């Protein structure tokens, strides 16, 4: 389903001059300077950023779908208002991220086209269904919790526009995570049926949440370059472990059981050990064979087609304002 021609490895400079420019660029990164849109950057750095930022933007937009599914069925007005605000936030995150990607010489239209054509990846997690209201709690607690763990270090990413977008996004994500945990905690303290709903949601979302951090470090193709460029500050496995260590005590506080018989505290390492991840499932989801992959793409294409008139109206309005401003300027001369 997905292609990523964007990040082919052509990192080797073609001339002594290029080598010198790359060395200066790397020295700036090593000195923790921010790289800004008009600065020189290696083509591979630019492509890596376009790949990661656009996948991230697509994830935010597609991520609106599983939660949007519950807007009409939230159990109270308060829950509905909070969920609506959260889903709107995700749309906003997508916009900041598309705007950050556009500073790298690519248009939002091109990126959206890649998504709709099935050529661009988005996070594996959004290819799973939201079967009960408890899944909304689990998404906030686990999916947003995993997102925060991954995204806090991105606030220090070497590329200025991405780092700045992430600061605002992370603030909003922490509200999302608390919203989810509160839903889980209400259900876990509720009737036996409600507690069973919370447990079922944890059973469904735990392993896919661990997969969000990407393949193991051994399998990760882009980590070495991204770490050297300080786009990524921690490896996929390190972030996954941090997430497990932070989340397991939260689940235990809710009285829930993680669906992993091998999960246990390891006194010697100071971390939780956990069982093997089903990487075949991850590969299948990335290949477009997740439980909801086809539905998600269908919903995005439909929304895009139905939004044509909004985009046309916005462009017509902008053109009219420009024309009015020009006319006012001429009249004033
Ligand atoms: N799903 O070499 P690797 C959110 C791909 S939004 C799909 O380790 P990298 C939220 C990877 O792209 C969550 N694909 O890659 C929104 C690469 O494929 P390509 C999104 C995945 O980039 C709404 C290949 O596997 N967050 O939280 O060094 C509501 C090899 O991987 C996944 C971000 O996008 C995956 N899970 O590291 C609630 C954060 N994992 O491109 C919540 C920014 C890996 O070669 N992104 N792949 O075809 C990142 O931090 C990094 O891109 C990743 C992967 C850690 C995800």
C-alpha cells in the first residue's frame, strides 16, 4: 500500500565542496544549532524530514477517524465536548505539521495526494477499530501516551519548524492523555461490566501501541541517519521501553491486567521485561492489511472529495480579498 521513494540513501557527497558543506552542516547539528528553512542542508536530510513530518501529519488527520466514530455516542455532554475538542486538536496538529513540511519545498497538495493515492504511510495504530467507548479511553491513555513519549524529544529536533510545531502539539497531547486515563479510571472503578470494557480495550490496544514506536532498532532503516542529524534523539526500542516503564504502573493502579504473561519488573535492569511483539502483524498493517486500513483510506478520500467546495470557496474568498486590497491601494495612490 505504501511507498517511500523519498528517502533513498544518496548521502555521499559528490565533490570536495559538498563534503565540506556537509561537514559544516554536521558541525552545526553537533553544536545543537537549529537548522532553518533557508539554510543549506543535505538532500537526504531534507527528504528524511519530508518523509517523517508528512507521515506524522497524515497520522494526525487519519487519527481523527477512529475517535470521530464515537462523537455521536459519547456517554455524556461533558465527554462529548472533551472528545470533540480532542479530535479538533488532531486536525490542528495535522495543519501545523503540513505547514512545517511545506518549508521544505513540497506542497501540502502533493503530500495529501500521496496519502490519498495510498503512497504515503501513516501510523499503524489508526488501522485498528474502536469497538466500545472504552477504546476512546485506551486511545487517549495509551496511544496519546505513546505519542507523547515519542514526541517530547522531537521538540528538540534539529529542524526548527518541526521542533516548534512539536512544542504546541505536546502540550495538547498531555491533555489528551489525561482525558483518556480519566475515562479508563471511571470505567475501571465502575460496574463489573464497565471494568470488563476497560480491560477489553487494554487487551486490544496494548500491543498495537507498542508497535507505534516502529521496528526494533536492529530493523530500523532510518534511525542511524536520523540520530546523527538529531531528528531522533532516542531509538525506537529505547522509547518503547520508556513507555512500558511509565504505563504499566498506571494500568496496575487501575486494577487492570496487561495482555502479556511475560510482563514483569526486572530488579536488575530497573525496567519491565515484556514479551515478543508480533512483527508480522505490524508488517501486515503497514502493507495495508490492517483491520481498518481500507475503511480509513475510503473515509479520507470521501472527506477530501466532499471538501472540494470548501477549498474552492476559501480560494475564491482569498482571491476576492486580494483584489479588494489591490483596488483600495490603487484608489489611495
Ligand atoms: N506506523 O526506520 P524506521 C499520534 C515505518 S500520531 C507506520 O524506524 P523512522 C496521534 C517508517 O516510516 C502518531 N509506519 O523509521 C494522532 C519506515 O517506513 P518508510 C505518529 C511506521 O522514521 C492522533 C519504516 O517503518 N507519530 O500520535 O526512523 C491521535 C522503518 O522504520 C511505523 C509520528 O509520526 C508505524 N508505527 O522511525 C492520537 C511521530 N513505525 O518511511 C495520537 C514522528 C515505523 O521508510 N515519527 N514505520 O517507508 C517518528 O518518530 C518516526 O518516524 C517513527 C519511525 C518512530 C514512527
